[in-house]
C-alpha cells in the first residue's frame, strides 16, 4: 500500500518528466478557458482551412506526421513525438493537415480560448489575399 511506510518511497518522480516544449512569450487572454482536443486526420487529409485561435495553442503529435505552417514561418513537418505551438491572436495558422499519404495522423492540442470567442475562426479569402506578403515562401513557390 502506498503511503503506509511499508515501502520505501519511489524517487522515480524526479526523472519521470521529460521536457517536450517550452514556449515564450505567452499572451493568455484574460478570463480564458483551456481545452484539450484530439484530432485525427485520415491519410492525405489537408486539415483545417487557414484559421486563427483567440489564444495560444500547444500540440503533441501522437501518431503520424502533421504538416504545420504559421504566418511568417516556413512550412514544416512535425512527426510523432514532436510538438508545436502557436501564439494565437492575429496570427494565421495555414496548415495542420496530415503530411502522410498512406497513414492516419493523430495529435492532441491544448488551447486557451478568450471568453465568448470560438475555438477557431476561419480566415476569409479576401484577408488571405491582403496578408499574402506575410506568408513565408513555400517549398513549391
């Protein structure tokens, strides 16, 4: 039985945690709520259309590989065991789709949402055109 003194206390807690991601600076909307969601994309799924979040979001790829692109940053692929984050606010999140054409991808995201705001907001085509100069060059450009 744990806590009875019958066994020596385990010291594994001192080495059990492994830092996966450290992000800063953070701006968390006042009164924000936090939610954790799991997303599963089938093989080749392009994911969510360009969007933004009202607060920061932190992700961990459980299975497969995510094609990830934020405004101003080059597109990259985050494989299983990898992490990603985005600051939220005005930044456009262009891609979060499955980078694999032959297997499913699954990832978990914890995000902070400003009160009264949706979890994500799609960016209209007109705004994408206006901000095209802020998007990093893509491998096909």
